[in-house]
C-alpha cells in the first residue's frame, strides 16, 4: 500500500530516505547519538546564520511545546508581551501566555490583513511596560505572510525583545539572524525541513537565554536548563526523540544537497503556483490575494453548491490518495491545501485533477462565488 500524499503543513510527505533513517535504533547516551544532536543543532543555527550570537536548543514534542517553552523561559514573570494577531496561531500564543500568567496585549488585525508594523510602532511607543513582541511569521491558519523584517526593525528600535513563531516558514522563507534581530525563533522538525514531527527547536539569543535563569515555570519546558545540560554532557536532559532526530539529520542532508533555502523556496513557490492556477481554473477562489500569500499553505473558499460537503469531499479525495486540511476560520467556510513536503508541482497538479473528478462525482456544479 502506498502512503497518501499529505497536503497538510506538517506532518507532511517525507522522502523515502528520511523514512528509511528511522529504521535504526540509537542509544541516548551514546557518543554517536550525541554527535548527531550536535550536528543537527549546528545546521539548524547555520540555516538562519545564527552562529555568532545565537544558540540552538532542541526540545521534545510538537511545535507548540517549543513555542510555550520559549515564551515561558524568556519572558520574565513581570513581563508584558505584545501579540500582533491575524490568525489562529497568534491566538494560540495569547492562550499560552494566559497559562503562563504573563500579561498579553493583543493587537487585533483582520485575517486577510498582514500585521501592520506602524501599529506595532505606535503600541510600543505608547506602552513602555511592554517587554517583548511575539510574532507569527507565516500564519498557517490562513497562509498569510507577515512582514517580519520590518517588524523586527521596529521592535529593535524600541529596545524590546522579539520572539518569532517561524514554525511554517523556517527553512523556506529567508530569515537572517545577522540582519534581523530576534531573541528567539521557533520551528520544528516536521515542517519545511521535511523531517517527521516530534521535535521543536528554538534559536535563542545566547545573552537572552543566559539571563533567563529564574523565569522558568516548568522543569520540562525550561530551555535554559535543557541548553546548559546539553552544553555540559552533549546529551538531552530527558529521553530524546531518537528516530525523529535521525530522520531530521537525513532530511537536512537532502535540504542542503538540493540547494538549501533558495531551492526549497523555489520548489514551494512552483507548488503553490500549480495549485492556485489549477484550482482557479476549476472556479475556486483563494481566501487571500496573491500578494499576501506565502507559498506554504493556501486557503480556499468552499463551493457554495448545496451538493458540496467538506467531509464527503475530503473522504473521496483521500480515497484517491491525497489528504486535505480543514479550514481554520470561523466566519467563512474554507479548506486548506499545503504546498510543502517532499512533493513537486506535478503532485499538486494531480491533486487538482482528483479534486475536479470528485466534485463532478458529487454533483457539485457551482464552485465559484458570485
Ligand atoms: C505558525 C505555527 N505555529 C505553531 C504551530 C504548532 O505546532 P504543533 O501543531 O506542531 O504543535 C504550527 C503548526 O502547524 C504553526 O503552523
């Protein structure tokens, strides 16, 4: 049986070599595994040119674990965090801050609106008590790309610290630590690096991490403790995700051999273009205008036809080998299709043709919204 193609933004379709890397067992204390950890961390840091001022701290768990660990470790107990919000992952940051008991100031935007750096500028000028800005780079809830470089400049101008959720952009959309100031950048194994899920990581400014002693609210989520232990022993503090790390090593090898970020962005851009043009030819409308769309995941309006039902559509498309993703918006009926993973534009073209067949079978005639 062949695996379905995952048109979802993590877990996503991985290459045969990446899957194959999980067929070995590793001893967590063994020097071979310690070297693997060190080499992966070195490469993760290099991908954003963070070698001079930053360190890489890996963490067991999904991406949210790493986001929570970064916020909980770096924001002090009396800290106040500005959260520019244009989607569901921004709202998740606000929820995390609530659990952590850290004050959040939400700067609400529409979901079709990129975060406005001028509003951040004004909010920081108006409130000197704000210590940090927590910004989602690519808001995967819709697929919108936020203007991270301008935001980082403004946060730095005000002398505040920036924490970036780069979960779905790291490795595909350029972020250069030498020119874009941040205290933490968070991503995970199973996104644009095309590894398997199970490990997050935080690229943290060394001085900010070193100053964070006493902030930690939880032993398991204390990034300073994780980093210091790793520095001392070369090992993870607690049971590491051995197979995930081994798969990530191979996925990064492929990433570098294929041409690194430039090549990955080019492939995802082609994937996105094939998807969007094919879907538009069927009558689908994208939720976002092209200028705001990141080539990571695309949100489409559901057809207005009464014969359309997402669960039925999903099931039939899945039976033909493609896994779609439900929408994450409450106000409008949408679904999402990911452009990332070890797939090319031909795969997206095939997926569009399967969706066309399924709509025909379901008797969906009206796809376009007037
Ligand atoms: C922008 C962003 N932040 C956070 C997460 C949370 O990651 P996870 O579902 O792995 O916990 C995701 C997952 O897709 C994401 O896209």
